C-alpha cells in the first residue's frame, strides 16, 4: 500500500511539473527572428525595409496621417525616430501577409532569445501603445502578445497619455475597449 501511495505521489508531482513547465513556456518566444533595416516609415504602423518589403506591424493601429487623425504626426515621428535607418528584428506570427500584400511582423528593437520570456520594452508595438500613440488592433490568429499589448494600452489610458488624453475612445479604430 505504501508503494502505491509513493507511486501515485510521484505521478502527481510529475504531472504538476509538466503543467507548470508548459505554463511558463507559454510566455516564451518560440519564433526565429529575422534582422532587417527600416528604410522608410509611412505612419506609426507601416514601414518599408531596405529590401523593398512593405511591413504592417502586428498588434496595433496608429492614427492615420492621410485622415489627419489626432496624434498621427506624433505616432509617425516616434516611428521615424525609433525605427528609420535602424536594424530591427522581425517576428512573424501565423498569418504572414495582409490583404494589401504587406508582410505582417512584430517589430523588435533588440533580438529576443528563443525559449525565454520576451522583454516587451523591446517591442515597438508595446512602446507605441504605452505612449498612447496607437491602440490595440489584433486579428486572430496573430494575437500572440495580445495580453501584453492590452496591459500597455490600459496603462496609457489610466495615465491619459497621447490619444487617451483627448478621449477615452482614442482617436483611431481598434479592438473594443
């Protein structure tokens, strides 16, 4: 009977170990990143690489320059200041192109180590959201960092940063609040 209890205990401990391990891994980066240089910035969420590829940054919608939305110039200026002529690291998700044939990537300012929890302070979408220069705009299946993006946006709303100083609805479309 003692051996049976020990065996059951060992199995339970092993199952708990596997469960905790998979929970920890769920936040870890599991995608290889590609290095590229940003040649041109269209607005806060669209850019062109030196190889000519046009990129729509995953996870956000920045105010539109052509529609003269509030904070569109600030969003574009921050993107230019942060990304133009810089080496960035691109991470694809499940869908890799949008309906306009733009590549879809998360844009990182520093490489993230595979298998480790990513440093969201290196994620350009996260930086835009925490400054109130964009709002969360995700589409399944490309929603890997949704929770972190919502957290950054919520902090910007609470602090009334950027577009959130103007209105609780922000100044551009995005996911429902």
